[in-house]
């Protein structure tokens, strides 16, 4: 069976629900405060494993009291945890997340041990990059993503980049990517093209193709996904659901997409499978606490 390696972040999420986001200098009283496991790398690994993928996570935690329970949780989801290291003298990464009544969120990050996932640290687990799929995000140092992509590409792996959080990226990085999965904001940051409609999505996708990426998937929230292969694009509509918390929607989409591709579904069917997973996640609170299992996803698709 093919193996997916996710190289990325592990965070402890502190989540609070608010009626609306506070303005500068304003204090609002919230509710439903939770401490839950998160981090884009960890979320995507969990989503992939729960959706049926054989998954390995390359990541770092700190010396805090919650680190061991996080790793145990990954193991319980069937993730290979042998490439998760502890960085001494720091805490595990932290995300402070506010969720409003519309299910939208704002997130502030403290990288913590994620900054310790350097190219030198990655080299300790170079065998983990002998995989069929490598999934990357941008909550670890860019030079580590570059090193991981180069090593995996040299071994014949398919490299998938979820370019989040949004930032500009050098061609050196983009040239190593086979599939890219930005949302509208991230696509605009990478291309300078506003993705406010299908024409914008198509133009942004073409700009990413011009930078060497064969397959572009721009997630459009409730409107679905713009899927473009070698310059030929189309919108795949999403699912209509009542959003409670969108924190893990993108991560769930990416992880479930990897699982579907690992199971050799055609690309359009893989996108639909991933959309169903993401739609389920937004109806539940939290990050990893919201991520569905394969049976849940198949049941939604059957409906």
C-alpha cells in the first residue's frame, strides 16, 4: 500500500467562541473554551488516517505536559509516530483561536517546537521521505519544506503543498510541487490575482500552472473547489451545511484528499470525497475533534 508522509506542525489549540470578533481595545465575554489538539500538519495527518490512508507524521513537540497525550492520540488514530521528536527547552506550538457565531475564525500562532523542525532535524528521519505522497504546509520553516520536497521528489514521491498560512513563495519551492491546494486568500497571495469569482479562480490557477504546478485546487468555501489540470479548469460544487466552526475545514479537505488519491480514486471523485469530509468538519467544533472518519464521509456521499 502507498504511504503518505505529512511533514508539518503540531499545535495545542486554545479555542473560545465569541458572538463576534473584538475590535482593537475591546473586551468581549466568550463561551465554550476548549484546549484541543491542532496544528496544520497534525490535523492533515489525522484527517488522512481517519479517511483510510496509511499515514506517517514527521513533526516536533515540546517538553510540556500535553505533548505525550498528543502523540498518544496520533497513535490511536493509526498514524506512524516514529518520526515525531521532542525539542528540549521549548513548548509545543500554540494556536489561540477565536470562533464567531458564523463559524468564522481568527488564529494567532506561537510556533514553539515547530520552529525546531529544521532541515538538520528532518535529516534524522530521511527514510520517512521515501514515500508515495508528501504533504506539506507552511507552519514549519520554509527551508525544511524545501529539503523535504527535494528529498521526496528524488525518491519519486508526489509532492502536495497546502500553502497555508498565506505567504509568498519562491519558484524554487513551487517548482517541486505536483499539486497545490490554496484557498482564495492564499491563491491571491501567491499570484496577485483576486479570486472573487470563477474567472479569477481560473486566472490564478493558470498563473500557478505557469510556475510549474500541474494540478491546482483552489478551495472556495461553500462554493466548492476550482480544479485545474494542465490549464483546464472547472468548479466542483460543494455541500450545503450549517457551519459551526471552520477551523479544520482546509486541513480536513487536504488529508481526506490524500486518502482518496491513495485509494486511487479519479481526481474529481477524490475532490468530492474531500469536500464531503470538510463539510462534515465544519458542522462540529474544534480542529481534530471535528475531523470525520471514512464511514462518516461515505455516508454523506451516499446521501
